[in-house]
């Protein structure tokens, strides 16, 4: 994963500690520091958190119905047995696999910060 694909607040995990999720605290060229880590990690050691129904429930993110986020109404669709999930908004359909991608899409499409609590996130 490239640090340039990320922004502050994105929720990620690392290959050596995939159980604990953390928000991006700082970004440097090739390095990303997550809130629950003592030091910044090489960008190649980061991994996205796959979007699942339990994950969205954990963060209280509605799916399967139209919902108002910021300036837009959106529909988050998680088709069963599919590799990708989809975000639908008026005139827009975007696919994603990981939570940080959904966070970035929501900010771009709706100008809405999806997760605002930069703490350590456990499953």
C-alpha cells in the first residue's frame, strides 16, 4: 500500500499485527504512523481492513438502505459472496474493498468524515 493513497484518520492494520486496527496519525514519504504503534511503519507493511457487515456494524455505518451523509444520500451495497462492495450516490457508483477506501470515497463524494475517533480499533 502506498502512503500517497492514504490520508489522516484512515483505519488500517499491519501485516505483523492484523488483529488491531488503527487510524493514520502521520504520513511521511514511504512511512505511515498508526495511533496504536510506537513507531511509523514502512508503507509496504500496511494492509487495508476488508469491509464486512460486522465491521460496518462496529462503526455504526448504515448499509443496505439509502442514508444521508453530509450533503449526499448514499447507498452502501455489500453483495453476498462478492469481492467488492459498492457505494451508490446520485450519478455515482464506486466500488471498494477496504475501509480506508470507503472513508476516502465518503469524503470525496459527500464531504463527510466517516470515522472521527482516532483510537485503537479492535475487532
